[in-house]
């Protein structure tokens, strides 16, 4: 049974010493002894998770703040370059030993399946921790984390079915292909979906037999607690301790993680800002720029590289779309996670035939969402705060620097005072309402650059060609959404939109088998949303070498 105490002892400060009860399991000390009282006597500081246990770490101390209160939850000691080197060296040693890398695929599959079941039992507790450190609402996190085992189960099953194959050749030769793991896979994950993105990357890498070193955002470093043997229980599931290393930190952690020549694959999710704790700020710039810098670094080591970078997803609503469904769907696309996802709908492109009715209903929807913003741990709360005070400041700046021709149709000002939902003191956190800005032009900054917050640009279009042109008028090509009842149009438009993933009459739908194309290949060439693949067989095969052997 979980060590949860059903006592509500959280003050408005949101500090762990007073927090709405989180399972005791999540806040054990390094030796595994349970604290005598819940949360109140939680360990003051955590460090890297290396070789199956938490170590003190020799890097800097980093506070982890609750975005809804801006009060510290706890603090993390980041992994120093020497900690990183130790973790990667141990990961390489266990890989060379073959304990995991050469284990029969059936054994790796069984271990991952056990891991999925152990994680499944902890979803409720992990959701509370995720909500505290990201500010995302508890109802969002329970739904999202409830799906984590699907990724592990999928790749556990997939590894059982993977086979070599015989390739065609000329002459009396046998040309066959086998697959072997790469070695050490380094992963850098962002703040917005700490566990989901980590699991999406960890699962295929481990399934293929690699060792994994995962560096996470300093804003959400309690993610490392989820890898502890009392929650994620990787070791209990049968995965060697050194095969999965977790490293919190900032520049001193991220740079050596991708630079060391032991690393054979770097899988990254980089967000367009620096403040959020991107563990690669040796390049002082945005997600895409940092991605280029890292690509250059790993290229020197002849290592593989995948990266999900910036996005500015268009939502194209045609005149024949179902009004209610498209309004609700667009609101979900734009404002889930407070607009802090790389595929958030940020450019709302509505056909003139439905424009007036759509905008009227959409604004009413935003008013309803705003009225129900409150404590993220309240299951009735709609959206949470932005991840940090810096994120809030940047979002406010995006509004204050709008051109004079732009019109704010809803929102646009930081939320203060008590919540209308539950009297939660919004002034203490980084709360910003869902915001809609009309009369935007494709040359405006709000159209071309990520805000990474709940701010959406709105334009009107006439005809399919113009709608597609507006959707493609952007340097990014990560995701997009199309709303129409016309199946033929859905096929045509989704084919013409320059994005690696296009949803039709949906958004944010994801599945372990659905390949996520990060490089946005299209007729316009490579766009700036990244390179590589996630999910599906393609993600699994990117974690392996294909060895061609020819015999006479």
C-alpha cells in the first residue's frame, strides 16, 4: 500500500514541509528509511541518481520551485562534470559487460514489462509530484501519467518481434542484417512533460539494449525521485543499476553529457528559452539554436543525434467544420499545459465563412476556462501557471510589444487576487489567462516566434490555398491541426501542410506506435523543428546499429 496520509496539511506556500500529502515513498532518504511523518520532514536536498542510488552530487545547489506559489519545494544538487563522467563511465562499463546489452531479448522484454507494472501502481503519487513541480493541473497529470506504461509495454513487446533480415545482392553471396545496441544513449528532457518525455525516450533505448543517461530540466528535478527504486523501481524490475542514470543540472551537467565520446546517441527535447533549466545552456540561445550547437558537438564524436526543437503549430479551421467540436478542440490544442508544449496550437487560422461565429464561441470558451483557474491540485482547475517567473515575464513582454494593429480579444494580463474557483491566491504564482490576439499579420513576431505560453494569434482566410499558405508561413514544422468534415480536403490539406505531424479533427493525440517526425521534411525543405523520429518502430531502430554481413 502507498504511504499516503489522507490529511490536508498544505498551506498556501506550497512548500513540501506543508504540502498536500504526497506519498511518503517519494520522499525517502538515501538509505531507504521511511520518515516518521509525511512530507513535513522530507529530505532537504536530492542529488543525481547514479548506479541505482541517490548520491550527494558535487555540483551546485538548485532550488525546485512550485510555479503556483514560487516557493521552494526542495533543492537539488546538480551533477558536476565529474559526476557526469562517472555516470557515463559506469553506463559504458555495464554495456561492455553485456549484463543488459547482450541479455536475451526475452529477458529485456520481461524486465520492461515488470517496470511498466511497477510504474502503473505509482501513477497517482507521481501525478501529485509532477503537478507540484510543473504547475500543471492534477487532472491533466493523472491522465498523462496514466499512459506512461503504454510506452514501456509497447517497446517491451516490439523488442520480441524484431528480426534480422536477408538483403538482396548479386552473385553467390548471402547478405544478411543483424541489429546491435549503440552503447550509451544520452537524453536531455525539458520541464513541460518531465516523466512522459523521459519514458518515451528511455523505453526504446533500454529495449534495444543500450545504457541510458538522462539529464532533466532543473525546474523539474523531482523527476529524478520517480526513478528511485521505491517508485520507478527499475532495479527491482531487473534492469542493472548502471544501465539507467539520472542527472539533474544546468550548464555543468548538460554540456559534458553530450560532449563525452562514450555517448553514441543523443536524444533531445529542447524548448525555446533558456530560463527553464535547459541542461545545455553552453549555447546561450533558443531551443533551435541550442539544437544546432549540440548537433555540432555530437558530430565531432561521430555520434547519432535526434532533437525535437521549436514549434508554432497552426490550427486551420475550415468553414464546414463542426462549430462546437472545433471550438473545444482548438481550445484544447492551444491551452492544455498552459500552452507550454512544442505542438501547442499557437496560430489559429479560421475560414471567413465561420470566422465570426467561431470567434464569438471561442472567446466564451476562454472566459469559462479563466473562471476555473485555481489551485493546480484542485481537480476542477482548468489550467495551471507558467513554469517560472521568467516565463511569465516573457509572456507579458509578448503582449506589451504587440504591434498597434493587433487586438487583444481576451486575456492579456497576469492573473492576480483570489481564484474565482477556490480562492487560491493567484498573485503568488505565475498565472496567465488564455489569451487570444486578433488582426495579426504573418510578419508579426507573435506569428513567427514561440511564446511558450497561453497566447494565440488569430487570422482569417478565404479558400483552401490561402489557408495552407498561412499554415506554412513559418520557419517551424513540428505539428499542425486541421478541422473539417470533408475527408478529401482533410487528406489534401494535411499532405500540403509542412509539418512532421498533422492532426485532423483532433490535437495532442499521441500513441507509442505513432511515429513523430521531428524533422518536418516537406517540399519546402528542412524546417527548424528538429531532426529524427520518436515513437514506433523508427524510434526503436534509431537506438540500434544495423550490421550488414556478407558471406560467400
